[in-house]
């Protein structure tokens, strides 16, 4: 099968005015506004990928019997475009997201989108919606590529028809308070993923399962929920939408839960591990119990904790709360390892530091 597709472009005849766009970009929030265009690519079992297009942003027509509406056959990605000081527009490790989309597709019995088409789909979006990439500090354009099984058939099997889409949303900080430390809630009633389940895939169903515990977290004044392993309920896995790191300051060590098969293989996580190794820190990917966290914070061995992901970048965790306990101090300032890793990562993404690992790809050339 050919690894490239020609995109047919239909420009919106009602794009937002420059004034309206500027008003949105001034205070974009996260995931509330969308650009003027979207990408759509069709797939079917006999013909493979075809009918690639860029078209005006708008509703998708689905047959009421479409697989995604009944059996949740959906996967997605999250990846950002960053504007550099010279006006050029770049993205971060798109091949890694493209490969993860393929792994998610394999798990959800969806077709493999060639990584070249994934990368091209982002370039196509920038070709029409580049003006939506803000030059404000820490602003970005968040792409949401996703794929659905949309064959109209109620038998339970992988759909023989699917569609891939990309939409884009101008993004400020994911958390309302920006880089300020957040509180997180330990869920002991619910697991996010099961052994042999879909935890390592980026599929909508995982997030559906996290919404009730996320509501409980919010009811406790916390911004995210922390899940433990689904078998013993002792080991840290991840947050509803982010990976988690512990900093042992005195040992110059960074610890994160090992990929267990039920954790999402975060691209930010992997990049932070690399940056930490580069600066001579010891990195440990291993099992971490919840007691290690509680005791380490109490003893002062764990000096910082942070969450990371494309949307969250690196966000300090000030406090961990759960049924009958609380550790950490939400009022304490963010730790210096957290802030310096965040600065280094964002300096690479915004072109302020050399890209020594070849992570950046220009989208507008
Ligand atoms: N874990 C979950 C459940 C996520 O939704 C995300 C966000 O994408 C991550 C981790 C972090 O992944 P990445 O760094 O690739 O964005
Ligand atoms: C991301 O960071 O890209 C995510 O997908 C996390 C969340 C917003 C769902």
C-alpha cells in the first residue's frame, strides 16, 4: 500500500475573522475553541486508506449503527504545534505519536494509519490554519487526531470501515492555575485499566472509565485522579490523563512507574527520562508503592512530585489526598527539579534551546 495520500483541500468560506481569532487566542483555555478546518481520511477493508481531505470544521454524519457508537471503537492522540520566535511552526516527536496511534489501533482492531500520513495530516492542518498557532508565551495549538470504526453493523467485530480525523484547538495551560502545584486524589474504589485490558492504548473507553473517579477527585478539591495497579491495588500507575514522577532530591534520582502494560507510554514521560539522564540524574523505571510515596514525602526523601503529558506539560503535584489521609503541602512552591525540567523541555519545544535529540519537526515548510 502506498505510504502517502493526496489531500483534497476545500477551504472554509466562513473562516473566523482575524479579530475574532485574536480574541480567542488571547484566552484560549483548553479544548474549547477549534480552528476553521479539519482533516478526514476514509478507510475500508477492501480499499485501504483513501479520500484524504482537508475541509471546513464541522459535524460528522454517522449512521446510528456505526460501531463507535455501540462498542466504543475509538482511539486518539494529543500533540501540539509550537510557534518559534522567527514565526515558523514546529511539532514535537510526531513519529512517536504516529507509532503510538498504530499500537492503539492494533489493540482496538482498527486499521494502521501509516506514520507518514499521520505527519502529513498535521502539516495539512498547518497549511490552512497556521494563523491559529499563537505566538504568546506557553501557548500552542493542540491537535487531536482520532480514529473511529464507523461501519454500520451491530455484530461485535472490528469494523470494516473506519475514519481518521484531525481537529485542532488553541491551547493555554491545561490547569486553570497554570504551573501552580495541583492536588490529586487517590482512587481506591476504581481502577483505570485491567491486566490484559486497554490501559496502554489511547482509546476513549479508558477515559470514559476515569470520569466517575475524576468527578470524585473534583468533589474533594483535587484536579486529577491517581490510579493504582488493578491487581494488587498497591503500585502507582498514572493519573487520569498524565504520567507521574517522584523526585528524590538528595539522591539526584527521578522515579516513575515502569510501563506495566496498563499504563500509557507517554511521550513526555520518555522525553523527561532522556533529559534527566542527559543531566546526570539517576532514573528508575520500576514499581512504586503508594506507601513509598507517603513515607518518602513524610521523611523528606521525596522532595518533589510532578505530573506530565502533552496537555499538562510538567505540572507540580503539591498534595496527594485519599480516603482519610493527605500528604504534601499545596501551598509550598513548585520544586526546582520540576521547574528546570519543565523549562528545558519547553525551551526545546519553542526553539529556545538546540534540539539535540532531533525531536522537533517543522510543519510549515
Ligand atoms: N497518560 C494518560 C492516561 C494520558 O492521557 C496522557 C496524555 O496524553 C499521558 C499519560 C501522557 O502522554 P503524552 O506525554 O504522550 O501526552
Ligand atoms: C494529552 O495530554 O494529550 C491528553 O490526551 C490528556 C488529556 C487532555 C486527555
